[in-house]
C-alpha cells in the first residue's frame, strides 16, 4: 500500500509517495500536470503495479526519509517546505 500526500498546488500538483522497494521504504516526489491527476489518483487506488513516471516527472526520490538537501531543493525550486 502506498502513502500519498499532496504537498503543493499550482497548475500542476506535486505529490509525496511512499512505497516498498526491495524491502525498504522508498519515497518519491512527483510533479503531475492537472490533466493527468485523476488518472494518477485512480492508479494509486488500484491493486496493479504501475510506473510513476507514466503520470509525471519524478523530481526527487530516495530510500528512508528525504534528506535536508532534498528539502532545500524543493523549497528553492518549487517554493514549499516539506
């Protein structure tokens, strides 16, 4: 099961997604254009695996928790604190 949070709103949305990868917690920040948002949310609710990059641009990812460097980049480039 994924955990998802919408962390910014503009003409696109940026979502924080957590998933299990290779037995570890992985995180992704993905920028989704509004026309693809409903399809993305439907895919998250589905039981099948899917590729996040089919729905938008992965702007940051990693294992564990986001680092201070990633948080700084998100604030500087996209204007929000995470």
